[in-house]
């Protein structure tokens, strides 16, 4: 028997062979968390800029 006959087909993906598996649930969760972080940070930054510009101060 040759070495080719003893080994399974190399083209098949076998579990545990070191190839990374895609986890779509974690990718979606990471995108949602990143979007929320960007939105919240931009809202806080806008409030800080508005406050420093005097838009929230009451006119006396």
C-alpha cells in the first residue's frame, strides 16, 4: 500500500486539524457591540461639545 492509500482525502475538512472555524453568532455579536460603542461614544462626545459651547447654560 502506498502512503496515499493510508491517509484520508486531504481536501476534506477534518475537525481538530488547526483550521479556524467561523462562528457567525460571535461575529454578529461583535458587530452589534462595536456599533453600540460607536453610537454611545459619539453621543457623549456631542453632549460634551454642546456643554462646552454653552448650549445647555440658561440665559440669565
